[in-house]
C-alpha cells in the first residue's frame, strides 16, 4: 500500500482548534485522516451536493497548487516517482 493514515491511529493529544498552532495542525491531520476513511467517504460522497463536491475539490486542488511544487505533488500526493 502506498497511502498511510497512521497519525489518527496513534495520536493521543488534544483534538481542538484555536488554542495554538501545533494543536491546530494535529487536529487538521486527525480530522482529514478520519474524513478520508473509506467507509465514511462511501456514505458521505453520495450525500454531498454537486456544489459541495465542487467546493471540496477546488479547495483541495488549490491547497496542493499553492503549497507543493511539481515534484512534491507527484511524489507526495500522486505517489509517483519522477525521474
């Protein structure tokens, strides 16, 4: 398997937002890993409106474009090794 979601399985810290940067970052990782669970997404994706699907896709695409260079995008997101 190329993808991992071990953070959510091992994190025992505070899940909250707005207290400090470290807790915010950990909470986002925790939420996103739980959010991307196969069973949850199989249920939720069918219930999202077209606009919600578009908004979610646009947000994720924008974050990837703004914060990863091309090599990071291929290596970290697409899990491709580029020459």
